[in-house]
C-alpha cells in the first residue's frame, strides 16, 4: 500500500482537528480511508470497518451513493457554482429552500444558507440579535446555552459550547453569550427549590433581566457532549419559558436533524417548534458541505422589512451543487423511509444494549432516541462508582472495537466521564446492528478481562 508515503506527508503537512498535534506529528494518521459502501468503510490497507458513528454523525444515507455523485456531476457540468449575494439565485437553492420549508415543523419557512453547523449557529445568534434590534430592543443581545451543549468552533458558537476545552480554546470571547451551569435538569420545569436552580436557564433570565436576553439555544438531544436526553417535559418547558419572557428559541438540529432520532427533526419527538433551527450535517449526509438557519414567519417577516443591505453571508451560501445534493439526499431519506428505519433499528439497538447491560457489569445508563445512542462505562454502576481516570475505560473499549472493525467514539472530558456513542447510518440493517453489538460484546469482555 501507499500508507507509509501518505502517512509521512500527512505528519509533515497537516494539523488535524480534534487530535493531539504532538502525537500526530510523530505517529501520523490512525486510519487513511479509501472507500465506503453503506455502513462500511475501508482503509488503504483494505481493512473494513462498520462506521458506527456515521463519521461525524452526518453520513445519514450511508456511504457510496451513486445518486448523489450523479446529481453533483450533473450540476457541476451545468454550473458548479454561482453566488446568492446581491439577490442572485439558482434553481437548486430555491427548490431546496421550498423543500426544507415543507418538511420543517410549524411555520419554519425561510432559510439563510451557510456552509456548516458553526456558521449556522453564529448566523442564528446574529439574526436573533438583529431581529430584536429591528423591533427596537437594542439591549436584547444575550444568548443562553447549556452545559455540555456543542454548537461548533466559530467564535460565538465556540462560546455557546458547554465543553470547557472547546469553549476556552485560544481565549476567544463573546461576552453576550452565557453558558448555563445546569445540564438538562428538571429545574427548568419551574421548581425554584431545585438544587441546581441557580445555574439553570430560568434563573439566568431572571438575574440578567429578560430585556437583555435575545435567545436560548439548545440541542433537542445533546450529541458531542455525550448523548444526553432531556428529562420528560423539558423542551416544552423551555419553549414556554421563552414565550413567557419574550425570548427566541433556537434549536440546534445539526446532529438530530434529517432522521437521526427516528423523527425527521429532533424537536418533533416532543412536538416543540423553535423560532430558529440550525441545520447542517444530515442535510447532505456529508456528500457536500452545506448548512442553514431556518426561521419562522415572525422572525423572517421582521428581517424582510429591512430596507438596507444585509451585511451577512458566506461565499458558499446557497451553493448550487451542495443544494442539488441536499435535495437528492432528502429524496433518498423519504423514498427509502429512512426515518422509519432509524426508529425501528433504534429499537433493535436498544435490545442489543439490554443484552450488553445484562452481560457486562461495567455497561450502564444506556440511552437512545432512534439511532442517536450512547451508554456509560462505570467501575461499579450499582454504587455509582466511576473508573479512575488512569483506566481510560472508554478509550480502551473504543480501541478494542477498532481492532475488531467497528469505529465508535467516546467522551471523557469531565472527571469520571466514560461515555460511548453509537450513531450508525440510518440505512443500517438488523444484521448490521447485530454485528455492531457482537463487536461491542467482545470489546467489553476483553477490556473487563484486563481489569
Ligand atoms: N452543532 C452541533 C449540534 C454539532 O454537533 C456540530 C458539529 O459536530 C456543530 C454544531 C458544528 O458544525 P460544523 O462542524 O459543521 O461547523
């Protein structure tokens, strides 16, 4: 293979995101991918793996889709790129906007295109602040986000992210972003005597004054913070809170959107309609880079009244090739009933987790909504005793899975945290779920044996 040559060049010329630069510069890439088909990917050694987290939770329709390659080819031959600045338009961007309006809940009808999730969230913050400014509330600027929320790495999205390493990297600042200390706790349901009340959204609104708060942002189910589900009634309560204090609600659907949770959008699981919705990832299943902020009529109508140039936009806002791919991707999700499949296969995954829970002492706190799933590893779950940091439990199990041909991901950014996520492509079959569970079974056994 040409692994050695590529590895040397990679070490020399690339700084990788979310990797340890010093280790990378000496050891080089862990895997160099060469191809993918369905839920499987291959590396340049011709080793095959199940893509257990759909790469970055985004390859919803699976790898190797000729239809998507064809539509990109066709659009590129016609006109690969045109701008949407200055009121210029293109058919794929227009058709996709109509499609998104028709599938998003409530009156979310208008989109501002971006090229990814971070840009979408920064855009959602700017448009929320602009909305209030246009309404005459210049001081309504603060954005409230949650602990363990992940919203991306552009400056404002970074500051909204509730994972310290990301939030604090390079000392970036946006003083109008307030990261709540509470984490999806029931205090949001209105109980002021709740022990975490002082760190929750309601208490921040009360102490800042609603006249200073523009919006609340949250993921319907937190992904990169470790797959955390909200307590029963939580999203509805936050929606009510926003209405009570006249604050906009932004749902970050970058992971949950486009079928991942067994519903087309994460908020659909709780019948909540946000004012703005950030989307990216699953909109193209990663076949092209695209994102957007979808807004309801209340927000769009105010922006549409603005009688000067809107000084915001990205070169790739409404990229025609990306939009053509997005449109075809949604067609695949609909025609192949992948949302239903995510729901059904989510149930199969849950059965597999039940089995692992029975069999392995250290496997605990399993959770899933459709194919967004996770579990914890603990030294002694019955007595709530975590592994010592030195054990690197989750890292080791992920490595055992890797050796057996399954790529999954872990989270250990807080002391005692050992979370593993599973989020395969929505095309996954029962057999492929069984294989995933069987590899996890062996990996957990092998790790436990070494304890
Ligand atoms: N929001 C959520 C919920 C995400 O999971 C991510 C990426 O993982 C982002 C935003 C950032 O998206 P991007 O990496 O496309 O900028």
